[in-house]
């Protein structure tokens, strides 16, 4: 960001001078932007386009013999015609051909070279000579006259998933004064992982494991500025908020980002705010509160009123600049092996008018060249998430919106991994913007959802066996090992009633991976004395994790057994129960085992799946010679929307049994999915059921809302097989399959997996 104290103070970029100075200093940095993932951010996948960027920043003085040189990273391929020098905001300042000898940039083999220094009056670079770069003087900025050049080229990722790419290295040459030798400065190493782009967990997210900094919230207090953080590296210096602080390379932890000299709790002051003293840091920063616990997570909390209120929540605020360096880091322990974790945080671009164009002109100056239409925010923050020294995710450029945004990705720990070091570091080169707030850091388990059946409080007749079950749903399909446990003392202690079972085989239900674990409580454990026994299902990603209380999961509640005296046991069983909608009415069919006495079947109906009423009755055949009995019932009421049915069997002593509950819906009558082969690889194949001849449009949409594939098909009444070909090259991840016929639209989430 700018480090200024008046309304029209801006850093000069891309301005080079021939003046010599005894005080010389420069910064260098290396970064990359994932062009393919754009502003949404994401992991790096095979086929993504990266823009490799190296920054050379002369903060004072003049340097001769300036040149950038880099080798195209292994695991990528160079994109022809992309060598350029950019402004700090990413706009093209100079572009070059790939050929040697016609301009100042070229590629030979795998080596990219750019001769720097383009001021015509000061030993400019040519195709055969390195030039001079100096701090700018032409525009007389009050505080800074830095000259920043971003050398860039683009590559396509060719490495396979889980491959490692080295994007660091490369060199700048420079010479301080005419008598000193040319010095070569090597850029730091950096590695990135080619990793599946799962996004943020769609299922339940478990307990936050970040631990430090009040579990990632940075805590709360009455003081406007709390103490420094041990998790912010020494490359950033702590300071209080005030008229011109934090400046570049500084950070603060406030509960209100207004200036200490003119405290306020509103964000409606002019931008820039020329009040003396100004309410806004550098006259332009937003005045906000933190994010934790906000009723609207996108708006966040208002600036804390530390005069009238006792406390306010804190957030980390960074004034990033030229160096590409860590802004927060923490080693997290106690993790579970082979487990998916959501690594996320909430971020916010806090300056709407911090830009400085290539001429050194700010948004309030005449002729300012905006970053984009109606955008004067300047350098957009771009943050990398690094794990154990390897980049896994970048946020994309954080545009100024006046809102908080959640950023993050999903990471799978290794087979025996129980800890890692997480770093957030600045990936955007330059000031003139690049000012951001960070709050609510989270490292949380992508834990499963679980739902017991038939209920959490099943009733069983004395000395009858009972089948209980638990449906396990998860965003990922690795919670597949399980065991059942029983407690006879109200949950004070638990005993295994099965051995370790699994792995289960989950299936994709359209929104999550799903499987059902069942256990038959034997009749020796359903005596009256067993009334109140508790049962639960424990699940984990590995057999070892089932033994670790921190790495296994169970339902929030337990199955509480209710044993009652029912008299003689019913001899007849309900073998099957299903239904369909025909001519607007529900047609139900069920079968039973051998009937040794007269029975009555009550057909029960519900609109919510909880509260049932009797829709009709059917008497049994009472034929003891028939081994299987089949029945049918048509509900006389017209079905609208969705409806639930079950059958209740009564004998002559009014003992009863229930069938399973089924759901029917009129929404399924015109167009529905019958079968989807999911996950898919080389092609996406599915069956559609249509009640009439029609034409449908099938669209495959990625997580960013972009249409990847579209095709039109003719349907005949009945079942139709549809195939979307040539999906092998698509990145792995979650997609939406959308089918439209007239005004009818059906959708299903599908998963692309690489072989």
C-alpha cells in the first residue's frame, strides 16, 4: 500500500531515471498467478495456465546492467508470445516477441531473458544490452519514488496430479555504480503441488484444530489495538493503527481500523478523507470491525465502539508490499491420518482507492488509468496457502467489494500424518493496494453426517430381535471402517458388540457419498431388563483411527432401546414395499411371508414423513398355504407435491409391525434421473425417464458456474440413455449435471475423477 499522509500521495511505478544516489536499495520477489482459476482461486491442476512473475523494485538510487533470466519450470510448457513486463497491478507495460534480437525479451530453449530499463534518456536496454533502472523523480510523490517492474511469462501445467513443480529460482543482475561489479541475485526457491480442486467441504465440518490465536479468531478486548502475534513472521513489523500506519511491511491487530488520532465507528467518511486528522488510515482504508460471529458473514461486524462497549473482536490486518513473504504461520498438531480437512479463513480487501498506475498517478489525479472499469483499488491481494513448504492453493485476486469472502480448500493428510505447518503468504507483487484483513482461520475435519434408523428411539417387543442402522453421508468417500457399540449405563462406558468392519462401499447420492451400516440386536439383548440400553455406530477413515477418540465419529445422539411387553411374536413379515404415481394417484404394492392368521394392513400417509394418518385398510388373504402374499392399494386422493407412505400390519391381538417408509413425488412424473454412473472419467453416462416424447438440453457446469459441455438430445417416452463424450481432459472435482426440457429442469451433482 501507499505510505502517505495527504489525499493525493501515490507510489510511482515503471518510472526509471538516470540519477545516481549514494543511498541505494532494491527488493526482488517471485510469485505466480493461476490465470485459469481467476478471481475464485483454487488449487493448481493439470492444464491450468500460470503466469510466472518476478518483481524488481528499486526503492532508492539507480542500478545498471539490469536483467531478468529464468528457466521454464519442469512440469510446465511455455505459452508462446507471453513474455512481458507488467505493472504492479498486472497490466502489460512492455510485451516482447519470443525471438532473440528484435526487442528486449526472448526465449532460447527453456530460458527466458528480459533486459530491463526502458527510459529513453537514461541508457535504455536493447536486445543486446542490459539497461538502467532507477527510482522515479518525475512525479515527485511525497513519500515514495519506487520503480517496480514485474517480469512475466505464462506456462501451462503438464505435470500429473500430485506432481511437484518448482516455480522459484531465476536471477536478476544489477550493478550499483559504474565502478562496482555486476551482482547476480538469485530468487528464492518455491514449490507447488498439482492437487485436486475439491473446494470447501460441503458436508459437516468438525472441530477447528488451529488452536493458536484464540482458535483463529484473534480474540477480543476493549483496547483498540491488541498485542503483536507470535504467528506473524519477523518480515512484518507490528504497529498501532493511525493516520499513516500500518505502512508497507507492517501489520496491526485492531478491533476498529479507523485512526487512533480521530477515532470513529462509521465508514461513511469521504474517500479520501481530508479531515485533519483523517479518520481513515492513509485517508483511504475502510473502517471496519472483525468477522467473528457476525450476523451477516459477508458484511462482518461494524467497527468496535470501545468507548461505549466493553470488548470488540480482533482481526489481523496486513499492509503487504513488494516482498513475497509469509504473513501468518502455525504448526498444527493432533491431526488424523488419511482424513480430509478444510483449510479456510475469511479475508477482505480493505482499500477501494489505493491504485497507482504506470505513470505514478493515483485515483484522484487527472488521467489515472484504472485497474479495470470503475476499479481504483490498485494491487489486489493474492494469498497462497502453503503446507510444509509446498504451495497447495491460491485465493485468486481479491477484488475490492466492501465484503468479507471465505477462501480455502480441502487437504488430505497422509497415511500416517498427524501434523503440518500452515502458512499464508503474500503472493501479489507490489504496493499501491495489496491491503487486506484476515480472520477466522480454520483447520477443520470434513466429518460425516450420520442418521440413525429406524429412529433414535426404536421400540421392540420383549425377546424380539431388532435391526438398527445408521446412514453415513460424507463429502468424501473415505469414512468406510466402522463398529457398533453398546452402553448399559447411560453412556458412561461403551463396549464393542461387533469387530471392526469395512471397508464399506459408498455410493454417490447426488450430493454426498452414502452407505448404510446395520446391526441386528439379538433377542438375548432385548429383554425387559435391556430397556434403556444405548447403541451407536463409530466410523473412521482407517482401522487405527477407530481406536483414536479424536479421529473417529459417531452420530450426535444414540439409539435408545425401548423394550415393551407385546405378547406373542408376530409370525408374518413384510418382505417388500414400493409404489409409483399413476394417473395422479399413488399405487402401492407390498408382499408378506406366510400368513398363519387373519391380519389387517393399515396404509398410513404423511406429507412431512413424521406425522402419519390412515389412508385406507386392506384385509389379508388368510391363506396359510401361500408362502408369499402380494397386495396392492390405490390411494383415492390425488397426489400433489411429495408424499410419504408406510404399511402397518396388525394381528387379531393388535400387535403390529411397520414397513419401511417410501416417498413419492409428482415432480418425478415428467422427467427424472433413473441412473447416473458417478463418479465419471472418460465419459458421463446416465439414464433419463420421460413420460412423453420430448427434446432435452444437457449442460455440464463447473464449480465457478461456467458451462463446460452442452448437447441436445431427443427423448422417447420411457428410459433413455444419454452420454456426454470426451470428458477425460476435465479437471477432477465436483460438477453440476443440468437437464432441461421446456420449463422442467432437473439437476444432480457429479464427480469427475482422473484415472
